[in-house]
């Protein structure tokens, strides 16, 4: 029972997201999601230590190699940063490890079909609440201008829910949309009529919510993930339904494209992303082999003079910690060897999930979701965004059962 309570707290943290964030000085922050995930993982380790140890030993060796490279990179770069900056970088590595442990711990704590259904329904409710919260925010709190001082962009007239960023909100909603498709096709024959209606309503409003984020990367992610899902499920005729819905949504939101923030053809964000890519390529050029250390990227940018803020802004900005491309972020922070190890690990995930597609529809969900996130991560650093990382780890629980 206690494990279910802790998991519900994790989902509550996911729902609150950035609304449950506390910013301390000097680039340190803590969210309720971080705290709830840490408590959940601590409970799993203390109660199921031997089983978790065995699960970790089953993981591909490349995972251990990658973490070894990350640690070596951080140690190698100790001299380049202050004691406090090194401490922050190590703390963010620990946070990454804690989020990744969600997979083996949840796999052990929730093994029976009944427990898996509990996970499924809890994630469904959480995602649905996030979408509804987005529509409430869009109706009554149309921008973040009053939080500009705290490092947030205003995102005027865009849906961002509790993520406080329409791009990450759109990416998460795209994952939720594929998750809903997975539920529909895995249990369609046994779903009662009320659950079927709720799923259809959720699919429609989630699709509409993605459009109201006015995030182009999220739309691309949605198209890629949906097409892959239906192709892998051999239900290609559904592709035309999705394309029809996309055209309908574009017609509905088209009248709102009269300002820069809601214009799908805006150029300001494109120029900003090119500038960010220029910065990360410069960092890679200066540190090609071992990188600058995981999540020390913000300090590397400052050392190279690539970011120029006032002293106050440098502490509260949320944009300098990463870059608008997750793969380049991996290379910049862990170096060439870390980058290659990361690619090998991702390819292994695709291969292993693809082998299970005929046995489990959620293998399609995971495969399509991971592909979508990788595409989206070419535009924003979504692959390492805590909520998205958490969601992928929980999806893996439904796929890799043995």
C-alpha cells in the first residue's frame, strides 16, 4: 500500500511540475517531483536492495560504461570550476541517476497485472489532469510576464500548463497522446463504454492542447511518433485519421497566428536556436574528447564568454544549463566517447523494444515515444527534461518485464 502512496506522490509532483519548484541561489533548484522521486527510489532501495542489485546487473554493459565516462569527465574537469560549481554538477548527475532508477524499482515494486493496471490508470489520470490544467492556464493565465524576473520567458498566448514552457509541455502531451493510443489498442475489446469515451475525449483534447502550445517541435514529434506507432501496429489506415485531425486543428488555431509567439512561421526562436548550436559546437571544439563535465555546461559557457548576463540573472536563468539539442549536449558534456556510448545505448533500446512489438503494444508505445523524443531533442533539450525522462522510464516498465 505504501508503495502506491509514494507513486501517487510522484505523479502529484509530475502534475505540479515547475509550479512546485523552489529556486535557491547559485543555480540550485528543487521541485516536488525531485523530492518525491528521491523518496520513492529510497524506499525501493531500502526494501528491495537485493532484487534491485540483480536488475542492475542485468542491464547492458554499455550503461555502466557510459556512467564511468561521465564520472571520468567530471573528475577531469574539476580544476576548471569552483568547489561549489563542481558540487552542483555532481548533484545533477545524482539526480539523473535517481530518475533512471525509477525503471528497475518500479519494475520490481509493480509486477502483477493488477499493479500494472494501477500504474496505467494513475499515469492516465496524471496526464489528463496536466492537459486540463493547461486549458485552465490558457484561459486565465495567458503568459508568464510576471515571472520574467525569475528566469521564465513570457510565452504569451500559448498553452504551457504547469511546465511553464510550451515546448516541454507540447513534448509531454505528445508522449501522453501515444500512451493513450497504447491503452486503446491494448485493451479495446475489454474496455467498458465509459473508459472508451474518456479515452476518446482525452485523445481529442490532448491533440488540441498540443496545437495550443504553438510548438513546432512538438508537432513534428507528434507526427513522427503517431506514424511510427500506427506503422508498427500495422494500422496504417489510422494515419489518415490523424492527418485529418491535424489539418482540422490547424484550421482552428490559424486565426491565432497573428503575433510572433503564436506564429508557426516565426523566426526569432529559430535564430536563437542557431545561436545556441553555435555555442555548443564551440564548446565541443574546445573539449572534443572528454567534454566539459555533465551539467557543467552552464559554467563552461560562462568561462568561454558565450553567455552575458547580469550577475543576478546568471543565478536565476533557466536557459543556460543546457542547449537546444540533446545529442550535442551529450557530446559537449561527456565528450566523443560519451557521445558514442550514448548512441549505442539508444540503439540498443530501439532494438530490444522492437523485438517485443508483436508481444506487447506498449513496446510500440515505447519505440514511438523514444523516437519522437529524439526528434524533439534536436530542437530542445527534452531528452534530459526530468518529466519526460521519468515518463520514458515508467513506459519501459510495461515493456521490459523479464
